[in-house]
């Protein structure tokens, strides 16, 4: 049963959404500046100042201006290192622009504008992700995913539980390191052992599964953006990604966009996205030490 | 104003994504970068290698995208070619080197190539300068 939240509740939830997005943006920026050594000290001060907004004056997060600052910072990194910037950085740039524009709307229209922007960002993201995979020969024939499976590139947290699979992957990884250290003129190839039975079929099957899930999320947000099933698909995708591959910044960003796409009545789903997004942002910051 | 607030960002994003897809398909850009919509669609740039020989009879040295120890003049010049490898871009990158060093430098950029059926991992030549193989060898 849906219960319409009061205006106070809505304002509080809007602040929670925007705070989550700010935490995500701060984590992504910290990670990028540290990874690429771009003016770390000045940027760290900037990021701390950004986060202090949440503590000092939470309502300022509902002003477009902090978002213009976030957007400018993201654009600066895009221009500075265009071929190094990861995809979540691009996504955060679009999100910041969308939030800044939405917060400039009349208060009565803000929630709906945020939802509409989030919906279309997810549609474009998942649509193009699906097309890229469909047209990529190394994805379709399972060669890229097969390579990652063979070297244990997926499922780090669960790999020790898989016994012989983990041992084969570790041995394959050693062979890969040795092969890559040798001059291509003297080392033409190396043979890796299949970590699981029916390995070629598993690799192609995994590719088909990923394609199907991304296509379903695309269709869900295109055709039924408010339906709980669309959100459940996105949450399942993010959770699976967290287990298979610890892309915490990306997961934090898409969870925050999912949160933004919820209606005010979908409070449980919103909360789930928010908690997951903040946990992933915390995991990003933890990796920085 | 309604379009600007509600659809302009997604429209810009779709244009960037379409451009990236076109460049990936026609110009050899790695699908993970410059928009990043092709994450996990192909080998990551960390699976690309630049093998650099400087001087006659010198041993080739390997550089990769996240090689912390790689801080030489040649690597700095060609680093972006690991993300967007092409013969033309590699030639242009080497033009930035001093004449003497450029004449003595040979660069080959490979990516890994895997066949799940046989389990054979090999390399695929993406770009080289100066060229020894026909350009169609890419």
C-alpha cells in the first residue's frame, strides 16, 4: 500500500537523495584525483568543503549552485584527461548537470524533473551499453569474458570458496604474467586451462546473460520507469556487479541514479538504493586508505 | 525551458554515446574510454602493451597503461595510443620526440587475444611505427 508522504517528509527525502549524490560525487572525485595525481591537495580541500555542506547547511544541497561547482570540477577532469576518465565520471557529469537544471525548476516540479532526467539517463546508458556489446566481436564470441573467467577476473570475494576453480585461475594468471613479460617476437602464445567444464559455452552463455539483463533494464526504464520490477532489475544488476567485480564507484553512481528515478511513494526502494550507494561510496574511499 | 530541464542532458549524453560508438567502430578507440558506454564490451586498455625498441639491437621494453615505473620520454609521448591505438596516431605521437630519438625508436602496440575453445592466449598487433607489415595486417 502506498502512503503519500507529507511535504516535510518530501523535503527531507529530497535532501537525503541529494546528499547521497554529493557523497557519491565526492568519492568519485577523490578516487580520480588520487589515481591520476591531479592537484590532490587543492582538490581534497574542495571535496571536504563539498561534504561539509551536508553537515553545516543541509538545505544548501537543494540549491543548484553546489551542483554547478561539482559539474565544473567533473568537466575540468574530463578536459584534463579525456582518454583516462572512467565511465562513472561521465555519468556523474550528466547527473550533476541534470540535478542543477532540476533544482532550478519550481519546487512543485523538482521531484518530477529529477525522476524524468534519471529515467532517460538510465535508458541512454543501458541502451548504448547493450549496443556496444552486440556489435563487439570479442564480446559476442565470449573471448573477452572467457579471458577474464580463465584468469579469475570475476568474483574475487567468492573465488576462494570455489576450490579447484580458484587454483586453475591462479595458475592461469601466473602463466599470463609470464607471457606478457616476454617479447612478442619470442613468445607467440600461451595455453590457459579451462577453469570450468564446458568453458567456451560458459563464456558465451555469460555474455548472453549480461546482454539480456542490460537489455531488460533498458526496456524497463524505457517502457515502465515507475514499475517496481524495473527498479528490482537495476538493484539486482548493481548487487551482482558488486560481487563479480568491485566497481564500487560505478555501482554507487547507478544506485544514486536509481534513487533519483524513484517516485516519492517508492520509499522502500529509494532507501535501498540510498543505503547501497553510500555503502559503495564508503568502499571507494576505503580503497584510498 | 521544459525541454532544457527535462531532456537536454539525456540528449547530450545520447549524442556523446553515439559519437563514441562511431569512433570505437571506425577509428580503433577502446570502448571503455571517452564516454565509457562500452565497459566490458571488449578488452580493457590495461590489456594493451606497447613494446618499444630504442637503438640498434636494443632489447624491447614493455609499457602498459598502468605501469607505475613507466616514466620515460617515449612512453609519455605514446601513452594515449594505448587507449586509442592506430598507425596514424602513433606516427603523430612519435613526431613529438627529438629527431635522433625518433629515428632510433620502434614501437609496436598489441592487445591480448583469447580463444576460449582452444584456451590459447596470443597477441594482436594494433599499430606499429615504423611499419614493417602491410597496413591491412591490423
